[in-house]
C-alpha cells in the first residue's frame, strides 16, 4: 500500500492512480485526458533535461511536466492490493 | 433556431429535388448543418477533406484567432448537401481554451452566421478509443444527434484491438460507422446515418444520458458551469470515464500483452536524451537553412519579375502620375507582398509535415525545459527560429501554440529576432565605419558587431518575454499536458492543401494591408510634385531611352553616349534627391527630427527611417537617393559609403559618426518598424494591443 506521486516512479514502472490533487485547470485537463482515479499508468521516459515526463495511459502517450505529475498520487502496482475506485469516489 | 431548421428539413423533403439541389448550393441556409468534432490526430482533417473535396473555405471566427473551416458535402448522388463546420481539434468541451469555447458556442447555436448544427459527426480514433469517447460523452450531453465515424480501424486491428462496432453502437445508442477516408470507404453509410439523424430531430435518449440518472439534471447546469466548482466538475469527469470504461470493456477485446509499438521504437531514438537533441537540431537547421537561403532564389526571381514588369509598364505607358503610381506604388507593392510567399510556403510545408507526422509534439517535449526558462511553451521554438529569416512566416507559425497568452507572448518577441532584411543595414553601417578593424588583432570587429546585434535581439526578447509573462500576459504556467501521438506518414494532399490555404490567407489578410501602406508610403515620397523637376525628369529619361535604344552600334558612339548618359543620370539623381527632400516624407523627416535628434539622427536619416517602414532594407536605397548617389547603389557600394561618411547635417557638422552607426543598428534591432510585421501581428492577434 505504498502511495507516492507519479514523479517518484522510475522509468518503466507501472502504477494505479489514486487521486489527482489540486484545484486548477491543469488538474482538470489531466482528468479530461483520462488520468482519473483507478486508471493504470506507466512511466515511459523523461526528456533530455529531466523534465517533462512521458507516460502511457489508456493506450496512448501523454507528456507532462514534473510539477503537473506531482499532483498525481499513485499506488505502485508492486504493492497494489485492491482497485482504489471506492476510495477515489469519496 | 432548432424549429426553423426542422421546417426547412420538412420542406426540403417534399420539394422538387432538382430545385433543392440548386438552392442548397446557392443558399447554404437550406442545407442541413453538420458539425465535425473530434480529438486532435483522430483523422478529422482527412475526413473533412474527403467529404468536402476542395469545396472548403478557411477564415477566423470573428474577433478571435480560432480557425473557422467550413465546406460543402454533397452526397447520395449530389441530391443532398450539408454545410460542414469543422470544429477545432478538441479533447474536451469544458471551455478551458478558446478552441473549446468556440466549439461550445457553435454547438449551442450562439455564434452569429453559424446555425446550430442539425447533427454532429464525432470522429473517433479506434486506436485510442477511451480518450476519444470522452469527447463523445460530452457531445451527447448537448442533445444534438451524434453519429460516430470510427477511423484507424485497420491500425487498431494490427495492434490486436478488436472493436465490436455493433456492440459499441448499442451501448451508446447512437450510430457508429467505420470509415477509411483516404479510400472513401464508409462515406455513403455515414451520409445515410447523418441524414437520418438530422431529420429525426426529437431529443433522443442515448446510452450516456440514460446511464447516469443525474446526467439530465447536471447537464443543463453543467454546460454553463464555470471553472469554480472544481469538485462538481471532477465528479462529472470521473462519471464520464466510468461510463466509458464499462462501454470499452464490453465492446473491445483488448490485446493481451503490452507490446512495444513501432512508434515507441522510433521514439527511443527521436526523443533520446542525446540523439534526440542532435536530430532535432539537424531538423531545425534544415528548416532554417531552407527559409533563410534557399528561399532566396524564388524570392530574387519574384523581385526581378516585378522589376521587369515595372520597367515594361513604364516604357509602354505615357509618363505621368498614373504610370508612377502603377509602377512604384502598385506593382512594387504587390511585389513586396508576394516576395514573402516562398518563405511562407516553405515554412508551412515543413510545419505541416512536422505536425502531421507527430514530430512537432516531440520537439516541444525535448525543448520544453529550455523554453520554460523564458516562460514560453516548447512549441515557440520553431516560430522564433524562423523569425531570424523573416518575422512574417515566424509569426504565422505561432498558430501551433494552443494557449492564446503564450502565443501572443511569442508573437510579441518574434520581431526582435534579427531578420534577414536587417542584414543589409548592418552591412552598410559596418562596412562604412568599422571595415578592416579588428579586436585582439585577429577577430573582425564587423563580425563581432553583427553577432552582438543578434545577441542583443535575443536578449531583449528574453527580457520582454519575461516581463510580458509577469504583467500583461500573466497566467499560471501554461499546462504542458500534451499528447504524443503515434508517428504517422503525412498525407501530402492535406499538407499541400494546408500550405496553400495559409498562403491564401496571408495574401488576402495581411497582403491587402501591406499593399495599402506601400501606396501610402509611395505617395508620401512622391507628393507634392515639383512641376519643373518632373518635366526635366521626363526629358532626361527620354534622352536616356533614346541613347539606350541606339545601343552599342559603334564604339565611338558608345563612349559618347556613356558620357552623356552619366551626365544625365547625374542630373536625374539630383532631381530624385530634391524630390524626396521636398516631399511629404521629407517634411515628415523634419517633423520627427526633434524626436530622433537625441539618437544622433538628422532629418535625412529620419526620411530613410520612414521609408524603411516599407521594408527594412529600403533604408539603404533611400540613403542613396537622399545623398545623391542614385537609388541603384547597394550596401556594398563604395560610392554610397563615401557619401555616408561625407554627409553633413544642416548645420555643417558630420551627420554620421561610428556612434551614430551603432545607434542606428541598435535602433533596427529594437524598433518594430516594418509594416509587414505590424500588419501580420495585427491580423494574427486581431487587435493592436
């Protein structure tokens, strides 16, 4: 049950989104792009200067800055126990 | 509005088909209106081109820079027609961006001259079903009949994604048609379904609205919900994706294992930490090289062509104001507009290919960290680089930047990049005052100065950008949540269509302004006429003509005529100079002298500055005229340099010092005194501010 943010995942690591924090347009855009609680994501790579990040979600590739990835709380799949949907809905 | 179009639909069915067909084409109002919506990269443009062929027009929505694309779609053997409104590429309809705002206004029928659509074609990429369906759930909330055009089915199959189209249609309770636009497959079925949906206008239930009991209630208020109510919005987004997940699981047999796609393999190289940057620099250099130097050949040809046309008109028409207007005002003005076309065509050719292949988002991905230091988006890089050749195509290229504030910031700093038209001015100044000088004995001072001018432009751009982003264009750091679409082969037909639409827009929108200002500038320098000067001039030129016609018959005659010619030319040059000094432009030069005096410029330089508003390099030829050396001298002419060195102010002191030259160069770096740039900035931002 290890919770962390997307930024802390290593390249190639898979995780499940627990929540998307923040109250701004970026949070909304992230969710609209399909990064909602319960979905699984995989970190593909980071850009030459370490930022932005590229992730794979819902079968496509999405780039985002680390500052944005920081708002995404994930549960690393290695430690995943159950789907976090109920938790996210509350 | 809805009832109106229903009535038209009714009448149309009973009306004589032949008359309808004609009236539908003559009068767009009587045809059904269909909105084309879809995610970026879903194949929307390809479908739009396939449906409308060349019958499309591109403009802007009033007051904003969102592109408005419309076309006519004739189907069922030309018996029916639909007006197709191609909405901008969208991920969502919640109006965070201007594109989304406009799309919402179109769907709710709130825009002038755009009827509320009778039906929506939702273009859905089969390889990216979940995220594409998100937009569909939003479209369904508008209660306009939706028909899904499912694209990239073959690609999905190759990826082992098997989509049960029938099941999908059942679950969503709307028609789903598989299309392959490039081969015109599925178009007829799409036509049939769209027509059916548009005629069957009763507000229908659909899978999404009936799945969520609260959707009905939420929907009404949700469309008008502002960004404030975050919790509600997030709940709604979550509900939509939950619904989509259910639909997806029932209608798609997903691939069992995760395989690395070809796109990802390409990306291992193209966005590699080291090779990715090397390849990016190579591509940028190629683009820059093309617009900076290769475009010169067609540009020179255009200039020569218009020069020859001008000469031809001058010789074949009687001397007079009309001829002068035609040659020096209109023909030179049109030439001045068209001379930009090679650069614009080439740059947009590259831009379209980079966008279509999916490389543009990779470039932004690679450069974002760097550009963020300046407060700009990664996509601002290419427009800024292009501006070193010319700000016109550069500013037009900022259209790829989605955020309006980022875009305006980029547009505002693009003119600080030292464009190629400034080079002749730098060259003249350096050759006149700093030629042969070196620093440390071996570094050419001229080279250092040119480099310094470029660096100064970049430095000021960074500072201005920094200030703008913190004041006028203050906004939260632009979100960089950007899709990296799979690599695709560009569709060359679409690329060329896009390139020519851009070129057409430039000629129509900026070109007219540039032409008008050219004529005004010409008039400023041409009037008031000095009767004596003009008659003398015509006499002189007819003599020249006469001598030229006699040509090089014999050597003796030739040398005679050369003497005569140069004498006459001398007279003519003097008269030209007098004319300019006495013109309104000359008076304006005197008028602005107090303002430019602190910079060390006298009124003659003022006149040259006014003239250089037409194009920066015109400064050189105007100085030539005003210093009596004739307008045909160029920036490497020793005569002109000597004239500049010898020039005296009215009070007898030297007009130019090395400091004046430096000041002028810096002035050219900083001042946005290029009417074409101003015209394009105005057109691209839709305002003067």
